[in-house]
């Protein structure tokens, strides 16, 4: 213990020297010239003393061009401790008034992990994605006070695409297959995902062509119920996109889109793609089928289909990367229409605002990367709707914010998107939860003479170098006690003013 106190004394001595060096009254140190302002000084401590000091700091106070004093900081930290054993607000105010006697004001801050609170079918979501909400408010009533509905609140959303819990997970799987194909254009190698169909790709394409032949010959016209079943099978992606927004199923899939749906679930090799396109092109040349395609489709396959209407088709090479290129084109066009249908259908964006993401004026790989951005936005909006019950009032500004960000920045799944929100919209998700962080600032004075006492609890160790009661606890550990009792690490920042003038 003597060694600990000796080390603290030496560190305090360093702060004293720093303070004296800034005192304009110490003319013997300044040699008659103006006092040079040094950067703030922070001294790291190991928190082994009884108070648990982990930092000591000193910061010059300036008025105009003069140094008028020094703000001395002491940061202490301890824990983990049970929430019911921590100080009350009255005790903290007494500690503050013991140093500063002027009138005080209080400000609260809190952070909650909403993904930890949200449930799907009565089960807790397990996800690498993060959705936090930060609150700030004035006039704190008590320690660990639940943020009042008058608080300023901001959602912080960091979602990693591909979460199986996502309501648009099937859309992600479709996009992922498209990205695999694009990667093969660069590397010449393809890691084929596991097929979703027991039948081969050629069998599925042949079945699709047979249906077209029968319709062309007026044989076996499908009933309305059968049509709905086919649409449901080939448009599972559309249903996934729209289920969180309760939109009707997109039922206008053209032949190229149905072909993409069949092939992306069944191809397992480069040869599968070649065989499927060979089968299709032969049917087009012989006039066996006359597929319907969307007006304005610009893929290579769509152009061939249009030419087949007039009985004159250009020769097509199915060697090298050409077949993969053709498959990417039809998948890309299909997914663009899916996203347009979703965002415009729910009035979350206009076609003009989506133009950057669906433009065909850039190369194929860049088009896919822009669609990847659009999917990330869809993941964010869909998850906020499904798990937090956010409606159009909040989803619209969130969508606009995400679109603006991705028009100006590359794809980044680590980016944290922020949305100011009224606490009443998310009250049910945090009112009975433990905060990840809760803080109160007790302040008095104004301007250069303002002083603060900050008291904070966190569920994770607040500083990397401090030694706590449980020294084996990893730094990233979140501590939750047994039952409903949370365990917290407590950090307190107190300051004292030293006036020179």
C-alpha cells in the first residue's frame, strides 16, 4: 500500500509541476515572457488505491489570450457491483457541493441495446447486428432513472447483411448468389453455393419451356390457383421483401426473371449455365416458345428474345465468361425491379431518388455493387419495421438518410446509421431493460468557471488498463447478474478549479 501511495504522490507531483508551469504569477519560470500553453496532461493510474483512481488530469483554463486557472480532474472506477448497492443521487450532489457551492443543474444520458430487448416469436434475437438508442435529458430524478418520454433520443443502427433472423434473408441469399457470379468474372473461379432444388437446372428450365409451349399451343391453361402457386414458387424473394411491409406479391415476373429464379436455385457448375442457355436458345431459334419480357429490358437474353419474335436471331457465343455474364444481367434486372417495387410501393423513395442505384450507365460490376448498397438499406428498414415496429413516419426519413449516405460513400456494413426518434415509438423495448450505459452530469457555474461531476455506470469495463475486483474478466465482457439484477462498473469524474487570476 505504501508503494501505491508513493506512486500516486509522484503522479500528483507531475500535475503540480504542470500547473505551476502555466501560472502567470510564477515569473521566475516564464522568464518574463508569455506563458506557453501546453496540451492537456493526463496521467494513467492502475486503480489499485482505495479510491480506484485510473486517471489524473489537468487542463488550462483560458479567457481571451490569458491563462486564468487550471481544471484538475480525477477519474475513479470500480466494479462490478450490483445495481441496488450503488450511490443515490442525493449523495452525489452532496459530493459535488462539497467542492462547488453554487447552484447546480443535472443532465442524464443512457444507452440501451434494443436488439437485446426485441423478440421474434417470444425468442431473443441472437445477432451480430447492433441497434442502440442514446438518450439525453435534463433534471435527473434518481440514479438509473428510465429516460423520460421528453428525452432526446437517437437510434444507432449497424446491421450486418445476411442475418438469418432478417425478414429479407431470402433476398440476401439471392444477392449473395449474384455477388458470387460477379466475383467469378474477376477471378475466373466460382464457389458454387449449395443448390436449393432436388432437380437439375436443365430439368427446371425444360419444365419452364414446356409450360410456355403448352400455353402457346393452347394446351393445359393453368387455373388461377395454379398460377398463384407458380408465382409463389418463383417469386419467394419478392414475398420476403414485401412481407415486412405487408405488400402484395409482385406477380409480374417476366420469362427472364422466372428463368433467373429457376437457375439461381439449381445451377451447381459452369456447365449447368451453358446447358440451360443452349436449351433456351435452341427453343427460341425453332420458334417453340415466344416468351414475354418486360418492356425496356436491356439484357443480352432479352434482346435475343425480342429478335426471336421476328425469326431473326444473332449468333450467340456460349464460351468463356459470356454465359455467366448473361446470367448476371437477368438476375440484376430482376433484383432492381424488386427493390423499385418495394421502396416505391411503400412510398419510401421516388424513382428519381433511386436512379443512382438502378442506373445501367456504369459497368456490370458497379451496377451489382450499387444494388448491394440498396440491399443494405432494405435490411435496415425491414429490420426496424419487423423488430422495432417502426412505421412510415420513421422509416421514410431513415430510408432517405441511408440513400443519401450510399450515394456519396462506398458499401460499408460497419457504418452506424443514425435516426432521431421520439422515445414513445420505442418505449416498450427499453422501459423494463437494463441500460448498457447510464450517466448523470452534475454541473455548476458558467463558461470558464463551469465545473462538473460525472457519474457513470456501464455493463462493460470502462477503461482497458484498470484492475477490477474480478481481474479475470475480459475487457469486452458484458456483466449481467443473476435474475433481474444487473452488475455495473462505476466510473466517476470529479474536478477542482485552481484560479491564477
